[in-house]
């Protein structure tokens, strides 16, 4: 039975059926990301993995399918094995901490990759595609369409100070002492994109195209800097954290912001993927911050990202680790313990974000982390941290 709507699986099957007439020189590989451990199933890893095929898409018109279960299938014509294997090698390196990667690599029992030479393995490839359809979603509404370049221009044109300012939000973080006392650590100021996006692009997915999304975010950064009216919280001037892009930090708009608040203590939170996508620009931005007496932080770290940063030499002052239950789960055989990465990076340099329960705080404190942010912090700790020290607060 054919699916009633287009899915990655149905597109793969349609391609497989068409390739039955032109098999010569065609190869395919299925990378089974659906089998890796829970610590590596963050959708961000899938997007990073898919982008590793971009060079083959450009050079050999390789087709890449991201299946619903997280697997990636790539197929193309006259792709030298060495070029395709170079991408697979990078993927094996990316997921090196998962024991699945090391299970009979390139052998008959390789559980991470399945290779197909369509001249000899076409029936197996076609069966794999048909099986993917049978296991795929039975019925799922199509995702919102991505924006086009012209729409991105229109959206940026809508981003006046009056439109953006109502969606500027702040969330504080606290530092918890050994005696369980709490004190305000910093306030993070950001644009609430989940609330703004439906207003400026109803029915559209503005994040689907990474480069158009970055273009919109750069425009939002400038409006955020212009829209900040003050840096006090509960009557105190606190250090401020800002989520900004590299281009924004290097722009005149950021210099103007620093001149408006000459006494501010600023930390800029950069996304991991942005830092690695433009290392020279990131280093220039970090150097600019440090020369002005401010700080650079890497935001959005997952357990795997912890190890990537522990082994990288980036000029940063801190890291924001995103809480998930995977952090507290005992590492399975071959997995790298995130607690060890915390020790490697230095727990005093880590903020544990998105803390939704006391379990997150307890885990962080056991690792030596003392600064926390998230809904549980908002509900249970912010009020206590805001009290004057003479009233028993910190």
C-alpha cells in the first residue's frame, strides 16, 4: 500500500524503483543512526551528519534521504569509493563514543553502515527502501514549508523595534552554594523566537534553511541589542548573557551596545555549530570580547558536545550544558561518561541549563557544577536568590 502523502521513505522508494533501469556505476550507503545510543539521538546530530554529505551532493549530485527513524541513505553515480568512505569515516568519528560504530566495521556484521553496489545489490537496496516505507509513519501531516529567500527578505523587513521589543525576554540563573544557599548569577536576555515566529512567518518553518535562518537571526540580534532598555533585575545590576551570532559580535551594532552600557559585564553565548562552522570568525569574536573585558561561552551542549569541546582548543570562558536524563544514566559499554567530560572542562566553567526538576540540580551539584538555569530554577530558587542577604538569602 502506497503512503497517502510524501515522506522521506516514499521518496527513497520512488528513487530506488527508478534506479532499477540505470544501475551501472551507482552505489548507496545507509547510515543507521537509529541504532546509536540515546545520548547521540539528538536531532542536531542528524543534521550535522547529513551536512557531511554536502560535498558529494555538489560534486556528484548525490541524493541524501533523512529517514523518519533518523537513518541517512545516500546514493549516487560514479562516486569514487574513497570519497564516499571519507564521509562515512567522519561519521564514525563523530559517533566514535558509541560501541555500535566499532561492531565489525566494513564487515558482514557492520551494524552502523550498510553498503550497496546497485549493479549487484539492487534487489537488496530495493527491499531496504520498501521496508523503510512499511516501517515509516502511517499518516503524518506534512511539515510546514521552508521559507524562500524572498520571504526571508520580507521577514527581515518586518523586524522593526516595535515588532521585536514585546518578544524580548529574560531568564535568570542562580549559583547554589554548598550550604544550599542561592544567589543570582546572571540574567540571560533573548528574543523569544517561538512566540515571534508565528507572528512574522505564520505557517512557515523559518529554521529549515540554516543560512536563511542565520540571516534572520542576524537581523534579530541587532533589534535585540537596540531593544534592551536596562540590565537590572530585582533592583540589582547583574552580569548579562546574550545569545548572538559571530557576525553580530563583530558588527558596529554590538560596539554601540557596549558603549550604551559601559559598566556592563557581558557574556555572549555562541552555538556550538556556529563556532565550528566559522572557527576564524569565532576566534576573532572571542578575542574582541576578551579585549573589552567580556566573556565568551558555548551554548547548547549535549553529552557528545561536551567531549567535542573537551578535546577542542577554543578561546571560551564557559559552557552551557543542556540537562537531559541521559546525563544521569549510567554509561553503557563503550560510551564516554559525561561526568568525566565535566571534570575535564572544569565544573566551575559550566552552567547547567533547562533544569526542569530537582534531579537536574542534584546531579549538577554532585559533579561540582554550581550555576543553574531553567524552569525549576525559576519556580523554586529565583525568589530565594532575590532576597537580600540579610534576610537569609545569598
